[in-house]
C-alpha cells in the first residue's frame, strides 16, 4: 500500500516530463546559452569566441549612444502602449457592450487587425504612409490639407509617432475584447443599486465598472507593458530603425547588433537587458495587481 | 521447420542498397531572386533536374531588400547548422564574413575539376579570391549608373551630360518642366548611398575616392564636405523626389515609371524589372554620369555563387554551379535569364535585351569602376555612414559636421578592430 502511494507521487512528474523537456530544450537552454554568449565577443559565424566579461553590458550602459536612444524610445513606446491602445480598447468596449448586429460587426472590424501578422501590417501601413502614392497623403491633398501631406516615416519628427499609430491600430482590438468579456462579467445588480442610490453615468463607471474590471486591467496592462518592451516587428518593417536611428528600439538595436553588425555577444547582452527591464517593470506590477 | 532469415536479410539489404544510394537529394539554392526572376529560372532548374534526375533544386529566395537582410538570413541558417547548399553572394565586405568564418567552402579543387579558370576572366575571378583561396564562382559583373526616361529626354531636348555642371543644368531644366531630376529610396540607406558615393566621386575624384573607401585618408576633408553638400543641394533645389528616407528602393522606381522623375541610380537588373513592371523598355536608357575627371567610372561590383562548408552535397552543389555558369547552357534559355553573365562566351541577344547589351559594352570597355561603399566598409561602419547620410538629407547635420562626425566614427571603428 505504502509503495503504491509512493509511486503515485511520481506520476505527475511523468506527465510533466514531455512538456518540461520541450520547455527546457527550446526555452531554458537557449535563454541561458544567450546569457553565456553575452559575456563574449563573437561574430555569430566563426568558431572563435572571445571572453570579454561584462564589457558588452558596460558598452550598452556607458558607451553606446544609439542604445541610449533605443532605451528611451522603448520606454516611451511602452508608456504609450500602456495608455493609448488600452484606453481606446476600454472606450470601444464600453461603446460596443450591447447587443445588435451593428455592435457585432463593429467589434469584428476593430478586432480584425489583431489577428494580422505585424510585419504585414507594417508593410501595408508603410505603403499607406508613402509620400508619393500613399493613401494618407492622397486623402489629405484631396481635402485641401496638402500642407500636412509630408513623408510621415521619412521625417525625423513624425516617424516614431507615425509608427506608433500603426501599433495602436493593430493593438486596440485585443484589449477591447478582453474588456468586453470583463464588462459582461459584472453583475447588472450593481448598476441597478448604483442607479437607486442616485449615481450618474460617470459615478457608475468609476465605482462599479472600474473596480469590476480589476482582473481585466491586470491582464491588459501587463500585456501592454510586455508588448511595449519587446516591440520589434513594426519598427523593423516600417522604418528599419530610421530615419538615421530615430526610431531604433531595443528590439531592433539587438537585431542590428546581433545580425547586421556581427556582434552576436553584444546582441545577446541587449536581449538580456530587455529581459531585465521586463522583469523589473512587469513582475512587481503584475504581483501587486494580482494580490489586490 | 526452422528457416534461417540470414539469407533473406542479405538479399533484402542488397536490393535496398541501390535504392539508398540513389535516394533523391534536395539541393537548397539561396538567392535574392524576385518573383519574376524566379519564373525566368524555372526552366533552368527543370533542365538541370532532368539531366540529374536524382537531384531536386529548391529555390530559397529573400528578395526586395538588396544586401540589407539576405546575409542575415544566410548567417542564421549557417549558425543553426542548416545552411543552403548553394548560395548567392555579393563581393567585398558583404562576402568577407562568410569566407573569414569558414562558412563558405574553398573551391580551388572544383576550379581544377571543372576547368573554371578558363570560364572567367582573371580579374573577375580575383573578386572571389581572398588570401590565395577562391571561395566563389563568378555569376554576374554588374554595373550601376543613372537610368533615365529617354522619351522625356527627347521631349525636353535634354542631352546626355559630359560634365557635372551639364548634369545639374539638366536637373534645373527638368525642375522647370515640373519633373524631378532623380528618385531614390532611403530605407536601408544603400540606394541613396549610391547617389552620395557618386557625389563624392565627383568632388574628390577617382583616386581620392578609392583612398577614402579604403580608409587610407581622412573623411574630414573639403572634398567630402563638397560631396555631402552636393547631396544637400540636390535636395534643396528640389531635384530629388522629396521625403524619400523611408521609401523602399524598389518603390522609388514608381515616380520614374509615372514620368514624375527623370532618372534613378540602378544596375543592369533594371531592364528585367522594367519588363516585369510592364514598362516600355524603349522609353529607358542609361548613362554613366560624368565625374569631371579624365577617368570617368561606373559603379561596379561582382556577384558570385558559393557553396556552404557544411553542405551535405558538395559535389552536387558544384555540379549545379558548373551547369548554371556554363555559357553554352546559358545560351539555351530566354534572354534575361543570365543578365550580365560573368562567363566568357555568354551571348546576349541585343534585340531582346538591348540595355544588357549596352552594359556589356561598358563593362568590357576600358572604363574603370568603383565599388559601392557598402562593399568596402563593414556593416557597422556603413550603418554609421547611412545614419549620417540620413542626417544630411533631413537637414539635421551640416555637410561640414557630417564629414567630421564620420571621420570620428572611422577612428572609433578602427580602434575597436585593434582591441
């Protein structure tokens, strides 16, 4: 009897083993391998790797001006990602939280960009922004706003914001769906009680809707932080980090260093800096929100 | 009854052996062919497969970004241990990392086996040779220059320029007629870089330009400032299609197709691209722009085929390269399939591809050429160059500051190489 109980204890581990093996081979090992690599100078092709200790990290924090620019851009992007698509998603969810065919159609329309691959989205928006034949400038010119028709992605002052507009377009649908699910889980009785107590629409929203969406906020905002910090695809496809290095973010700078400039060790160090930022920013936030 | 299975097993093994030996292999062929060019190459692949029934060739293309992304794709496949068997490569510093790292196979034995030495001119082969070893098989000898709309030139009575002043006078004439002088695409940097290189060629002269590219002279000098200033002037005078920094090189052809821009700096491949875009090739021609020197030069570079060191099929890969570089084979296929072939004896049908014919004349003439800057500099340094170039275009950096800043970057880069 005792033997049966003892062997039964191992059964969960047996069930976990395949997933654990896959996880270890495809995630844990590459992760630690890249950490190991970040202490080397390596061109990513040859057999020779030179140990440089913490030099790659020192270069990132003290010498590399583009890394500084990319870090600032990444944090601005993350802040924007935290505020703009999430707020718009909430507003859309509130507006579309009702029955009827129109609402369903609009939900589908707003959600559909979320299922498109971001590189494809970036290319399409790149054409839309094209100064010569892009639909945005064509529309501006046709309504008499030709002075505003500029090279949105070519201009140092507008390239970053223009890329972020695309990010917002692509990312507004997902929080909207999550908020819609959250709104539908709030008991209608609370709203009725608030109405009986004389609460107006704003007070109902502030005291019933927002607390009722706490769990959804945790998911939406933590995903926004993570998506913001690891932004890569859109910047890569739309501006390639330019003009100059104006739109470089940590993800693209990691790629440029690791793949374009043959500094695989330095690229790995940047990857670990991104991971550290995510850990420092996202985990305490998620824990705090979850515990509340 | 006891039956021994040993004889049966032996028979089965003998039957299976030839099947195993003749198992069909797939030869992975990496290149930058666009969709139209892949179509042109389909019969070539089919023919090779017909002659070698146990080999299947699979094209793996990374088209559209020039040398910006393709080398990264190659490198990733090599590091992960799954390189293509045969791969396309440019020359100079783009090819250097693949040779230095030992990822490209030394082909000296194949040169002897297939007699490739007689197939290519020695200077062309030299582009594929480093430290006495040959890593590549020449594919094309490419030239770049200004392609222009000959119909617009005729209409506006624009003559081909013999001096830079005449070229700029043409630009002024075109501007008056409401046509941009040139179009360029700044995304990735290299396409606009062709213009910047040309301007530096005009202001520094051929010899100094070569020394600058070899980093044998300081970039912080008046002729470089003048070259950067020329780029700025072309923008300020409205001679370039504006707002081009985020425009992809291929998209920058559109204003020329539309007749809104007169010319574009492109290579011999444009003839095929014009046909693929349903443009009337009769309306296009090209000229090597003047550099105000007795030694007028075009921008030129070589392209080559390489075999990955870790290929499992080196002999089949070499046989494939031997097939596609054979001038007798090349002549069997549609004109334009092997444009500007580097193989001696490759024929060009001037009636079908007149521009290729014209390029052949230029390349085989005594005219000199200069390598594009991105084949001189390593990728990190060229990244700095393009960053500064963007700054000049956007008016963020003055030509004087740009020359000084780039020289500082050169010094930093050189010190990194020493350490």
